[in-house]
C-alpha cells in the first residue's frame, strides 16, 4: 500500500465540501460523539481516581497497611528490618516498619459503649509515617506516654461516647481474658482521653490509639517483647505483591511470620469503588462506540458517492490496499479531530471542575466540600488508544466496500 498516496487522497476527500449533506450531518455527529465520549471519560475517570485516592489516604493512612506477626516474636526488630530492607525492591516500596499491638476491644463511657479496634504504637516512631499524627487535634498523638494510660479517639467515636479530652473511659480487651469460677473475665482498665483525631472516614468511629506498652499491659502480655510489626507502604495497593517477598526476607533470618493487610477489613470497600469506576468507564465508552457506528454510516455514504472516483483510480493502477487506505484515513482524521477536542476540553474541565460547579451553583458532595480530581496520564493514554482502535475497526467495513468496487461495473453508464 502506498501510504503517502492514500493519505493525500484521503485528506483531500476529508477537506472537500461534501456533496451529500446528510453524510456531512452524520459525520458531524460522529465527531461530536467521540468528542463528548472522550471528554466525559477523562472527567469522570479523574474524579473517580480522586475519590479512590482520598479513600486511600483517609482510611489506609489510619489502619495497618500490612501487618507482620510472629509467634516466636522479634528479638531485635530493628536489625531484622534493616536486613529486610537490604533488598532494593522492598526498600523502594516500603516507607517504614514499626512495632504495633492490635486488639479488638469495647470502650465504655458513662453514657454509651462501643466496639473498637485499638492499636498500640510508639508515637515517636509513627510521627513521620502515620496520617493520624497530622490529623490529631492539639497534637494529642505525640502526648501518649507509657504508664499514663492515655487514649486518642476518633472524632465520631468520641461523639457517640459523649466524651472529650480529659474524660475517663473504660477499655475492655478481647485479649488477656482470664477464667474464674464466675466465667471468663476480660482484661480492662480506665484510660484518659488525650485528644481526638479526624480523618473524615469510617475509621473515625471505630479506631483508637494508645501507647504500645499500655496496650500490651491491657492485653496481659510482656510490654517489652514485640510480636507484631506494622509496615507502611508507598502504595498500599502493592501489599499483595510485596507480602511473599517480605515472608521470604524474614525466612532468610530464620524467622517465621504471618502477614495480613488492609484487604481483610477494607478490601470490599475498595473493590466496590474499583467496580464502580470500571462500570462508569464502560458506560461512557458506549458513547464512543455509538459515534463509531455513525462513522460507519458516514463512510459508507462517502464510498457510494465516490464510487466513480474509486473505479477511475483502479483503472490507473491503484491497488486494493491503497483504496482501503483512502477511506481509513478519512475515518481516522475524523476520529483525531474528535479526540483532540475531547482531550483538551476534558483536561480543562477536570482541572477546573470545582470552579465550574461553584459558578453553576451546584454542590455534589455538600456545601463547603469539593470534588477530588486526579488526572492519570496512563488512563488518558488508554482512553485515546482505545478510541482510535474502535474508530479504526469502524472504518474497515466501508474501506472493504470501496476496495470491492469493480471498475467495469461502476463505469458502464459513465
């Protein structure tokens, strides 16, 4: 196929004023459909990416992204983690590893009782890693001290318990239960509310933090031993891929560990978000698909209109593949026009979405809240390449119809 010749003729046909007004009308709507489809895909996918990223920060920043536990304990956890991070791949993906104690508990105030997930931490080690530290009122997270039995609660949890900083609450741990003639007795102790944190997610109503040693004592375990490590990841979604490598790294040190990650508690939530994002993309992709069908109709009309021209070209020795190339070029030029306009408008709208909604007086998330927007170059590349492929497939049938034109039949009455 002579690409230069096909492009030249195809471009001339594309620029020329169409004799068939109806074909021009359909072409306009095909280009408009690609334009709207691409723009809508970029805007919606950017908002969905932003919502997913916001959920990731607000939820996975407050709960363990990956937890390592060992029945035999970590005798020298710092040396063990340094040896583990000697692996460059793990070093590139892990932000930090710190001791942690986790227990399910009940927390009781004078007016209410709630079930919680309680984490024991060393505040000085968590400061640069945990999102909680930067979302705590009055810097209460850093005031946690061993032996003070202070506790930091989520804001929604504190409202349900009707407590504030300085109030006393009773914590009953599911670990450390002792059995008496009266039955099982849970370990319990009074804690003082040191302050509140607010992440703007469901963890605000179900999570509490105490000092590591206080948590271990509440669980009736040795406060100086470490059986659990909390791993902070640069991308929490990489936890499933990293877990086998982490296990293998500790196995080299003759330490057997078990791993768990955020998917046990919040996997269903992020799976629902991912499914919703995929379904929205699929539905909006149908706009591009419908536009491609309109492109087929427009190109078929163009083939009928240019039958005589095609026949003359064939008598001059133009090959079948070159004839096909002429109409493929026309279809792809229409697609490129729609793609360029859709991409530019989609990016512009996505970057200024909150200003546009504010100007229109529309508030989707409520007064004072803005939509999170996160553009993804990879995702935009998939949208552009996918739209081009759909359009290319749509041009094949009209191009084949043009290639099957028989010069003798087409020129019989000319």
